[in-house]
C-alpha cells in the first residue's frame, strides 16, 4: 500500500514543525550568557568539530545561537498568529453577521489598520519603545487582523444563507452559538489554520527584515535568527556561514509552517466539501 | 421497437476511500428506447444517481474502477463510452488506482464525453439555484444552449427562442425572468429555467436527477406536470431518477428499482400502477408506504 | 554555464542594453552611507554633505597634501603684527558657476551671513572671533578679530557663498540654494542632476584651476554590502570608483585585488567611551580606572576596526598636543579587581555593588555608528570578567542625540570626536563647555583650560595641552580609545589619488580616471 | 431595489468612509512619529549646538506646538492640499514635490509585482492542481524558494547575477550592460525588474497568493452549475472566469498593503529611490511632514484599490448590492 503524496508532504512539514517546537522548548532550559560566548581567539572560524556551524564575528558558536535563536521567535510567532486568528475570526464573524453602526465602525477600524504601511509603522513603533520580539509579534498579529477578518467575513456571508444554518436558527440556537461554533469553529477552522501559519511566517520575516534595515529587531547580544542573518551586511568576503545557517533555518522553518498549515487546511476543506 | 437509444451493461463503479475500496454500483444493466421515459426508483445511496451520471461522465471525485459498457446510439452510430476510456480507468488494480491522478482522469473523460454532452444527453439536477451560474442572467445561459443547438441563428433570433423556451416552461413574464439572476428567482422558477436551459439544447436523452428535491409540494407537482407536458411529443427520452414512487409512476413508461447498487427489478409502470405481476418485497414495501396496491409478493 | 543558459542570458543582456540609456563615459561614481542633507555649506551637517561641498565650493585658504596652508580663492594674505586682523588679496577672474564674477563682496557677504542672527546653523561659533569684515576694493578683504588669534589663516577654511545667490544675509536652510548651489569650485550640479538619492556633478568649464574627471555621481547607498558589491565589480558601467570607508571585515576582499587599491588616510578624530559623571558609581574614579584596565583596546581594535593607534589622551598621535610621555594602559585584570575591591565594590553574584549602588550600567549606542554594536559586545564580555554589568540600548541617530546629548539619560556611551584640523578640547572637558555632556566637573582641569585659552604664545599653549593630556589620562573623564587608520577602496582606474582626511575631495581636481 | 441607485448609494457611503479613513490613518502616523523620542532638530543639530538655535529651529519646524495642536494645523492645511514642506530630508521642497514621484515609482513597482504574482499563481494553480508525485515535488520546491526573507533572496540574487554577468561577459566577450553591477539605482528600468522579481519570490507572497487562488479555482470548479454547464455541452471557460474574477481581484487587493510594506526592504537593497526608501530615511530623520504625507498616499492607494474592487464586485455580482444595499 503506497502513501498518498499529500500525506507525505504533511508528514515532512509536520516533522519540521515539531522539531522546531522541541528545539524551542529545549532552548528555554539551555543556559546561555552571550557575554561569556564572546571569544576573540575564535573569530569567524569555519565549521569544525568544535563549532559545527563555525563562529561569527564575535567568536560565538553559530549553532548555539541558532538554537537559542529559536526561543526568540517561536513563542512570539505563535502568539502573533493566535492574536491575528482569534481577533480576526471574531471581527470577521461579527462584521459578516451583524449590521448597524457598531459594525460599520468596526469595518472602518479594520480598514484603517489594513491601510497602514506595515513595516514602516512597525519601525516607528520600534523607535518609540525599544524593539523586542514580543512587541513585533503583537503588532504584526494586530496588523493581520483585517486580512483574517475579511476572509472570515466572506465565508460567514456566504454561509449565512445556507439551509442548514437557517435550520440551526430554526432549531433555536442562539446567533452567537451558531456564529462561533457552527460557522467559525466547524466551517472556518481550515482557513484560520492557514492564516495562523502565514502570520507565524510573517513575524519571522518582519523580524529578519527589521534586523536588516538597522537593528529594529531583536537586540544583540540576544541571539535571533533575524539579527544573525542580518550579519550578511558586514560579512561580504569574510565567509558566509554565520548568516547562511540561520538563513537556511528560516527558509526551512517558514516553508514547513506554511506547508503544514496549508495541507492541514486543505484536508479540512476536503472534509467539509 | 427500434434499437435502444442507450443501453448499460453490467456497469460497475468502485470508489477508493480511506476504508479501502467501496463498490457503489454493482453490475447494473438497463436500457432506454427512443422517446421512452425510464424511471429509476431507489432510496438515496442506492447508486441510482451515480449509475446515471456516469453516463455523462460527470461522476464526482475519482472512482477506483469503472467497468462494463455504456452503449449509446448517437448520430455517429453506436458508441461505447467506457470502451473509449483507457485502461487506467477501467479495471485498474488498487495501487494503480491510488497513483492515478484525478485531473488526468477528468481530462480523459471530458475528452471522450464532450461530443455527446448536450446534443446526445444532458441533465437536470436537484437544488436548481446552484445549477445556474449566479453571475449570469438566465437569459444569457439560455442563449448559450439555444445557439449551441442551432448555430445558424443570429442574436435576435436566439433571444427570441430563449424567451419562447421560458414560455414553454410556463414562466410568466419571460422577459423579466430572462433579465434576472438565479438569486432573484424562487426555487421552482429556477428549476423551470433550468429545465428550459437543458431542453433548449435539444438533447435526445434528458437525465433528471431528483429534480424536485428541496422544493415544496405544490411546486413539485407543477414541475412533474411540466415534465409530462414537455415530453408528450415523445421527441426525446428521459431518465427520471427519484425516491418518490408517485412521481415515477406518474411520468415513467418503465421503472427499475435499485438498492445497494443493484437493480432489484425492472417492470412496466402500468403493472406497478395496477399492482399486476409479482413484486420484489422491497418494491412492495415502497408501494405500501405510498399506499398503492402492492400486488402479490414474490 | 550551459549553452542554453548562455543564449538566454545574452538575449536578456542585449535587450536590457537596448532598453536602458547607455551610461556616460568618464563618470566618477561613489556611494555614500548617508544622504547629503544640504548643499549649502552652512547647513552641511553630515560628512557626505561636507564632501559634496568640497567639490562645489572654494574657501579662501586650503590645506595642501603636506598639511600646510596655501591660497585658495585668496592669492595671498598678511596677518597684522598684533595678530588682531588679517588681510586677504583675492584671486582675480574667478567666475561663479552662473557666470557672475567673484569679488570681495562675496567674502564679506559670506561672513556677514554667517554672523546674521537669523541664519541658524551649528558651527556658527566658528565665526565668533570675527569682529568686523570689510572689502578693500574689488579684490581685497580685511577681517578684524575680537582678540589676537594665532595662525589666523587656519580659520578661513569655510566655503565662500555668492552674494547674488541670496536676497539678504538671513539664510534659511529651506533656501533652494541647498539644492541648486552656485559655487566657484571645480564641479557644478548637473542640470536635473539633483534627485532623491543621487547627485550628479559636471566639471566647471571656467574653473580657475584644472580638473580632470568630467563627471561625478554621488549615490546614496546605505547598505554597505551593496557598496562593496559595486566596488568589487567596478568594471561595470554602474560600478563605483571609490568607497569612502571600507569596513575592516571587507578589506581582505580587496587586499590583493587587481582592480582596487586600498588607500589609507588618517583623520583628526578619536574614539572614546564616555562615562556619565552624574552617575554615583561612575563618579568614583576607581571604577572608571578599573573599567579602563579591564577593557583590552588592542583586541577590540584588531577584531573590529583594523589598524589604528591606541590613545592615552584626548588627542591623536599626529596632533602637536599629544603627550608621548603618557603610556596607554594595557589589560590588567588583577589591578582592576584590586582597585574595585579597594574602593569597596564587593562582588554580589555577577555584579559588584556598594550599599544600594551596583556596577550595572546602561550602554547607549547610536545606530549610525556601524561598528558600535560589535565593540559593545566585546566590552560587555570583558567587563563581565571584573564583575561589571553593562546593558545595551541601541537607538537611532535622532533618539541618541536627544537621549544622550540633550537629556543625558545614559551611563556609558561610545562615540567619536572629529576635528577639522587641530583639536580644541575646551568645550569637551570644561565644566561650562558646550560639549561637556558627561557632566564632568574638575576645578583643576577648568583652571588649566582657562589659562590655556588666555595664552597667546603657541609654544606655551602646546605645553599646557600636553599637561592637560597627562591629567586627563589619570582622571579619565572619558576612556580614550584610539584613532583609526581608515581605508578607502579606490578603483585602479583612478590615477593621482590623494585623500584629504577631513574634506576628502580637496585634491580631487588632480584625480584622473583612465578609461 | 434597482441596481444603479443602490450602487450609487454604495459608492457614496464608501467615499465618505474613505475620507474618515484618511484622517484616521494620518493621525495615527502623525501621532506615532511625533511621540517618537528625538525630533527633526535633534536629527540635524550635533553636540554643542547652542540651545537658542535649537529652540528657533524647533519653532521654524512647527515642533513647538503639542501633538494634537500640530495635527490640527496639519489637517487644516492639508485639507487645502498643502501638505507642508520637508524639514530635513529635502529642506524647502514641498512634501508632494518629494513624495509624489517616489510614490509613483513604488506604486508601479509593487502593483506590478503583485499583478505578476497573481498571474503566476493562477498559472501555477492550473498547473499544479491535484496531488501527484511530480506536482507535489514542484509545490514543495516552490515552498522553499518563496520562503526566503526578502532581503536574503535579494542579496543572494544580486550576488548571483553579478557573478553570472561577469563570467558571461568574460566568456562571450559581450560588453557589460548599463545596469551591471547590481544593486545600483540607475535611470534604467532594469533594477525595477529585479526588485519586482524579488518582491514576487520573497517573503512567502507567491505561496500565500498561490494557495488562495488555488482554493478559489477548486471551489468554483467543484460548483454544481459548472457540472450543469458541462452536461449541456457548453464551454465551461466563460463561467469559470466570470466566477473567479472577483475572488482573484480581492486576493490582489487584500495583499497590496503587505507588498507596499515589503517594498521598503527591496528598495533598500536595490537602492531604488521609491517611497519605501523615502519613508525609511524620513522617519529616521523625524521629517514628519514627509512621513505623514507619504502615509496618506499609501492609505489613499489602498483605499482607491479597495473602492475599485467594491465597484467591480457590485457591477459583476448583483448579490453584493442586494447584501450591502
């Protein structure tokens, strides 16, 4: 009995996702003081037995920072995804179902957020409050609320007229229950999963991007994949490993998360169809 | 009695599911003569819909195996739809069935079927609202069929005939209907429109797949009546699929009863109506449920 | 590369060659980290603007390669016996870029404009010593000082503005002159050459001196790796012929390159780590000294900035005031620890403390100073060894100036002082000095600075500065770090290159670009 | 109700809302940048600038009024179409003089890139429909290619191109193209193509769009009326695209803000003189008139495109009007 290809993809991406989670959790318990890691005897050493992924411009072990770097993004990333999905889902459900001034106000607010030039807005915020990845994650999450909301709204509007929803109303379910349980939970979860995965990825993108644009991301000496990759700026001709490893890590992680979210979502949608 | 318009011989359809392979149509055979109305009776899941839709190659999803013969007497002479489908489709082993990708199978089916769609046979489905393109006026969809049926017509003539069709399906104010969208019409009106769209294509065989499901009783009666009226001229045959024995009896010349993907019995509508001949117990139970004379049980 | 790929690529190249306008020849391109804020010399705040203005404007006096001062727009000058004034004889037949003739009036105007209270610019104080300026005929200018000024000519390096370029002496930074400057210099802004992130100059046909390169193109390229890229492939039409500052990490890339030479130049600027003396712990001299002994400057310098001189005081080694008797301290961890223990700073876990005070400092850094971060990481690691904790606070330029210079919310910071020619440290260390942002207040130093300010005899002044050097090296208002050998990367196509440490392009007219 | 009337009402409401939106967005940005520590004066005055000069400058820059007051002034001015003058970035030039051309470039770049992305997604969706060995492989590869952070793909890309061109020029003796080496801003359009390419490939945009478009196509394909159309032997294509038009367009619209954000990085790497570059520089220098002015343009663009999509929707899909009206 051969394996379905979609399942194979699901398993692979799922494996990576789990791996990242595990590393992230392990990183929490590994003791690491960046100040101790600095060693001027081992600047920019290529990969070796002592340092599997070599050392960076401060002589710090790249692998170690890679591991500790996971800790920096993956919880906030999930948080950002959660914020976007929960708030977005609720807002979408409400705007799709309700009517009246409150709805219009909410729609306006969503549009307002949606129209902001995201990256620059985050940068401005990062100059006001000192940048930290939770800040970035929360803001990124909030900025994605409208996106999620619109998708959900369409779905709700589309489902609103479906017979079985009407039937539910007939059966005397409260609108809230129908919205939250029957529509949001039972019908929208696949696209919510997909969105969450995307936002998670986006948080990573933003963090790397910000680090590159001038250290608006996680601040040294704390390791983050973003500020590791950002070293590409001053390492031209000095060896690629310090930024290549995290770059690859980012690509693999994001690819896995997107794929996983998407495949799960697709399975769900097929089930719903 | 000329050669049948369509004859199906031990058709087998199997689906590959997570639980493994399910046989949903199990050696079904029947035939329809020119201008004849064949009623197919059975509860949902009895495989009646599938066996008939497979005639149009519109079977959804991807079946594991399709085998048997679907012989059609078209203008081009006799064709066996399944014979034209390559071996991947009919009688593949489990493994190969899994590897086979749906898009390719769909493409193959469509290629073989396209010439017969519409002009040989077409279909009317249940819940009519979803059978009509929500973004196109009824008129334009009707125009499509009309001009396909008779390419020689110019726009005006086409529209005229469309409106005429809307009249024939007993829609009042046909101009308004032609200008309106599905969501602006009632279910009944949509089904009438749908029937018009189907018949305007001038098929030799009309497949009506539970066309009255989801409509309220009075409307159902009207629709069934409409079919009767439209088929009186005997110019085209119809496969009328329903779980409602009264509708079937009202329309059909012959009836086949299906259950669990098998044909239980085949008989003339008159016999059923008047309770003549021996009955399969299942059929009998159906008749009783509709309190009609069951005749003597076999 | 496969044949097919080659073919595709060549097709693409040909296409794009057709699409895009062919690049002009004899263009000297160079990237800048920051965008020139204004081409009006008064308002040329950042170095990129200073460099541009050097190409567009002239000054009365210029400093030549050997470092001594010779005539620019001034043919000659005579200083009064009492050093109370100076008379310039101006070069004749010099034309402004718009064809007008250059006269004494322009010089007078420039000085008056600079002194006009309505003209607001940073280095206004540089003109304070001038009491009065007057034109003597068309080509003579007399400048009277408010007090005797030694080596007065050195103070006339400022650029001369055209009187006819402005309505009156009150000049606003919003004046469109900032975008369409009119100078007497070797280059003028090309028609439509001023755009968001690039400025194109063309050679000034009737320049009183010769200039060889026909066009100059400044390109704002904040991304260093992009600059490196452009220098690496400087052969290409869009490549650059010079990168002003090559980060040491990238130097290996060009060390034995056949297309680029490394041009070292020595700026009159030194790096320092500033202590905020308003911080109780840092007010303790022992702490400052201990930190100085715990930080290995040599190591930091080599790891992150390449070559340079470790300094013991507020002057560069090339400065006449540098006191070579005072040896720079080296790394001495034991002594550092002893000092701290002696002063009663006992270890509590990672961080030493005394009573409520802890040796736990906020280290504020300016993002615009690129190597800041790397250096901080080293310092943090080294100070940890003697039980001193420093926390990074990495802020952008505007925020830095506000937080450190204006509001003084910092414990430690790392920065550079750059000087046009000789250092003047009075404003840095005098308790009333305008640049004394560290709240340094040492009566002895104050008196030394005041007396030095009063001395007319340059020799004496030198001696006093040398003493000051010794005192400051002991008292450590700052921890003096180093002055750098900076490297420019210059394309080998450039001939006759000499880099003026501050203005950079002073001798650019002699540069040559061989095709 | 009649389509035309309700459509007009709809448009009216939308435009009114948009104005509110502009005010809201501009205030948000104004507030943020004004409350950022350090201001335009700090950005230009180095250590030792006498305080009186700083004060006079602050007054000249209109920094002496509070945030709210300042915004009031700004709003009343910009209501008359005067968005003020740049303070630091381009002293003396009006904001629109500086911002408009830059924004034009950026808008073209990002919408162009986004358009390309959508088209590409459609093609891919038609190509990689259902699970199969080869197609799954391709999809997987796609995931990896598109999951690189924008600037990483940009840096790697430019390095590759430069090295490639150099090798090629040596091999084929072709003269070097004017845009080589990248990245460099030049009047040639080529850098914009590269930037666009990276925009499409980077930051998972393509993958995201691809998934959305793909889902839409599948759902329409599966719809019953398509089966009906088939059954009557009519061609499916017109029905398919008619029903896909709106979802695909809204996929475009909903992603525009993201791309307009991502463009900052791309312009930084490829040294393009677009709005992203301007916005970044101006906000570093606290040149708030420029920043706010630009943000207004950004908002405006998003709003206008949103309006367009609404109009398109209510023209194509009568149900929408019925719903909103």
